[in-house]
C-alpha cells in the first residue's frame, strides 16, 4: 500500500500546477484587456459628446443664433473630429 501514496501526491501536485497555470492565464488575459482599454487615445473626443455638440449647433443655427459661416466652420470641425469626410 505504501506505493500508492506517491502517485496520489503526484496527482495532487499536477492538479495544483494546472490550477496555478489556469490562474496565470486568466491574469494575463485580464492585463491584456486592461492594456487595450488604456491604449485608446485619450485625446480623441467622445463621440456622444460630439453628436450633442452637433445637435446644439444645428438648433442654434435653426433659431438664427449663429450665422451660416460660423455654422459651417463649427460643423466642419465636428465632422473632422468624428472622422467624417464631407465634400463641399
């Protein structure tokens, strides 16, 4: 019976090693995901905020609060930040 004891210990060591490796894989995946999130350009404006600016710009133009030239200039700036190309 003494010979079966080392095989049990060996299986336990193998199980522990596999669990440890699984935890390492999870940590690596989590760190990679965090790096991807951190790599997003912080200087790039929020698209939702730009759409809100565009909506308020349109409203101001519709209510004659700004002139055509100012409207077109600001609209072009917003489009540029959004990455939209406009043929004028």
